[in-house]
C-alpha cells in the first residue's frame, strides 16, 4: 500500500524527528491551518482508496496526573473539534463521493466522563480502551476511536491475532494483548542495568506489575508525593524531580545491584515499539537532548496498541476479505520484487516518468517538417491514456534507483579493453598484454619469480567476474534474476503494452502518410515513424530525428576519395576512385 501523509505538528523537535524518519511527509504547523480544500487538487490527481485522518490530541487537560486539569475548559482538550471540522469538509468534497473516510483519535484513558462523551459525539462512534501494560513492559491506558461512514470499532468485531476482548461490567470495551511473548519480545538495556519485572509474567498477569507510564520530563511539583512510597519520594528529590514521584517506584526503575536509574530514551523507545535510533536528530546538549527525547516519547504513541486498532480497518470499512492461498513460488517472487522497480504499484507512482501529456507535448517537435492537427493529437492523447506507459519505463526507473544519469539512455560503446576485461573473468585472458585487444600489465616486467609472487599477492585477481559494462544488459540480467521462471509472463505483458501503444498511435501514423516522400515510401513503407518517435520520448533515446527521417528519408552525403594505388605493381601509377555513401548521422550507409 502507498500512503501520502500530511502532519499537523507545532513542536519543532517532533517535526525534525518525523522529517528525518519519513522525509516525504508534508508538514503544517497547526491543524487549524489544514483544510480539505487544500487536499482537493491532490484527490483529483491521485486515485486513492480513501482518507484516514486523526492522531493524538494533547492530553494534559484530561489526564488524572494533572491535579489542576480543566477538561473541556482547557483549549487543548477541544482539539478533536478540528477533527470533526475536517471530516465534514472532506465529506463535502465531490471527489470523496466514492472514497472512504475514516477518523481516528487517541487520548488518555483517565479523561473525565463528560470529555469522553463529547469526543464520542464529535466523532460519531464509541471508543475502546487499551492498556499497553498487557504487552508486558509499561502502562499506557488510552482510549481509541476508529470510525468510518458505516460503523465504529466495537467488541463484535474479530480482534487481531494474539489480542482479545476483556469482559467488562459496563464501561468502555477493553482490548488486551493475550499472546505468550511480550511485545517487544526483548529490550536491550545499557551498562548492565535491567528492570526488576519479568515481562512474560506481566503479560500472564494481564498487565499487573508493569512500569509507570512514560511522561514528559520537566521539573515536577511535590503535590503527589503522598501517594508514593517513602523510597520513591526520596529518589524523586534525588533525581531533581524530573518525573512524577510514582515513576520512581522500584518496578519502574532499572537496577544493577543496588544502583538504580530511570530508563534512557533509547530504552523507553524500545518498550513503546519505536526504533531506538529514531530520536537521534533531536538537537541540544546531552542533558537537553535527553529531556526532549523523553518528552517526545511521553507525548507519543504505544505503537503496538495503534497497530492493533488499525487492524480493525477492513472490518470497520466492511470490506470483504478473501482468504487467499498463494503458492510458495509466487510468495518468493513477491519477496524478490519488494524494493525493486518491479514492485507492484512502484512504477505507477515513480517520480519523473514520462506521461501521456509529455508524449503529446513533444511529438510535434519530432516532426518539424509535418503539420499535425490538434484534433488528431487530442485523439491520440485519449487513446494513450489507456496504455500503461509507466511499465515501459522500468529501465529509466532502475537507472535512477542505481544513482545513474537518466537524461540520455542511448547505447553505450564498448571498447576492446572493455570486452577483454569482461572475457577475462569468464574464460581467461584471450590476448597478450602487448596487444591492443588485451589487458594492461598489472605488474612491471623484470621483477623476477619471487618478486612477482610477492607483488601479486597483494593484488586482486584480474580474472574475477565483473559486471557487464552496458547498463541495459545489466538491467535485463537483474530482471531475469528477479522474475526467474515468471520472466516470460512479465515479457509477454510488456509486449501487450507495446502493441496497445502502437494501436493508440494509429491516427498519427495515418496523418504522417500524407507527408511521406516517395523515396521513404519505397524504402520504409512498413516502418511506423509515429511509434518510433513516441518510443524515442518514452525511452529517453538520444536520436530525435528517426521519426522525421522515416517520413522524409535519410539525407546522404556522398564522398569521393582518391587513393594512390602505388602498392599495386601490376597497375600503373594513377588515382583510383573509391566512392563511399555516408549518412548524416555518421553511420556507414553503402560502399
């Protein structure tokens, strides 16, 4: 699946982290600046399946950890109203008539009941509760809303593998992880420290004994010390009150003998399901960087919980899921195609490929001696729009992924030395080193037997196989190694597309017949100059004159050379004429 993402984020550190990990996300500073109308041109250009919008609104106004929380009176707690506004704006767009719209919201599970009721009304669906503690490491009780036009997430939907609904006496439906291994299965802690808890035992106990929820790091007031143990309060003051007092209980710390410390940002990231290196780009000195990283994680998501919620998407959309049994060879093919130019859908969304509009725009310039009617070109545009031109540009995309230039994809000349270098790795050196066809000396002559052996020991073998110098040959080899026994079917598909392009260009071919010279009609009557010109554009071929030459004929330059035949004893001393026909493109024509 391909995703196009827009992120509304006012925190500069969070934007920096997101851009470093997912550079293609488009960022806006605030959600209030985002409108559905701004996305309308994109929806007109892209054939997307639907729109999934939402996120985690600020929870400081709702969290029970905040002794002075104000609920809906806190402007931050009213952020989900923007989600409702965006939903209504998107539904009003004509481009969304046949597309799905799904809204998603995450917020703290300890929110006041009136706030929960308001969020449910604004989103049009009921929430569920997930506590990350059931995954074995850290607590994080969160409410999740996932609502489509048809329904919202509810206990009557089948849960993902290793998750299950927990029976509740009223209240919010609860989804819990019930697998055997914790998520993640292992975490790596630095300097020999480790937690006192056993994550497998926490999973088995349904989350009991997990660590304190990860929160933002800042100087905390001492207003919650009464609810924590004396040892935790002592550690709270010893650590400069960076986190709530309850975060300093034994089970929430890492220990090495009698030494203790709080989890580092990389360790917190692992327990939250986030790659530990994701936050390395956060700026600041060591202490400030750690504080910012901890705060980002405290404001972030528990990714395993989010993934569990998103697994309900097919059921929320009431999509029909067909059980498929894919043969092993086909599954292996899908694995080999991943991250290549042949990955399904890759070329259709690959940047800078030649489009139908570009072909139509450049075609008249390839026939400067012909006048092409706009109506005929519009007919060709309509026909070509049904051809999969992207599939024909795999070589250009392949070169681009290899970091090679793609402006000119013409043939590559091979020298004798190039061929000798390739053949030496396959069948041994064919020619002597003093021949222009052979390889140069690797070692200077005259070293003697022992000197030659000592010097050659540090050199790579000249007979190691090397890549063929021509890029298009390597592209074909790569395609054969990737597709293997499925390569004939892939080639057959390409031939079908080529035939479709040729048929689509029939109006152009008929128009060019009227401009053909008599000589071109005699020599190249079966050639298709329109198809040749179109493929010249699509394949980035450097010779742009081929189509016009097939219409008007190739211009020839006749050169008369007079050679002195003094080496022939039987002939008198005289000038012998030799006539050579030479094309204007520099190719030998006749002798």
